């Protein structure tokens, strides 16, 4: 059995999920145009943080493929917004981002995709 524990200092996941996260990081890097590994730690930390939020929003312990697809898009947008936290909005490549709404966007996309399950 593979251990899945969080390391408190890095927020990364140890075990077989690390291979999956690496695959997702490659997709995020492709979307934002990064060709090297210089931002891998930042992207992994973002992925772990947003995944935790998404699971909380959806009342889930699993990560369905639809959730991962939404996370990849939101994390790419969040990465592009880094350094502009004081701005209300920006336009990058024709896509408009409101810096205050990333968590709301994540919430709405997850709920609209039917990924939220009720608590019993």
C-alpha cells in the first residue's frame, strides 16, 4: 500500500499521486507556455492548494477527471495572474481575468459541472 501523506512544509503529496500531479503540471505548463522545469514547485503547490479547495467545495475525497480539467484551467489562470494581486482585472491574450474571483470561478465551474455531492 502506498502512503498518501502531506508534508507540512511543502504541501506536496507523497506516493503514487505524485506521478499524477506531475502529469497535470505538464498540461498546465503547456497551457501557459512554460518549456522548462523552473516553475514546477510553484505549480505543484498551486495544484495541491486548489485541489484541496475543490475537494472541499465538492464534498469529495476523490478527483474525477472533470474536476482535474477544471483545476488545470483555473490554475493556468491563477499562474498568469501572479504578481498582479493589487489589480482588479487584467487581459492576457484576449482572455479577461478578474483577480478577485478565481475561487468563485472554481466554485461555479465545479457546481455547474455537477461535481458537488450532498453531505449525508
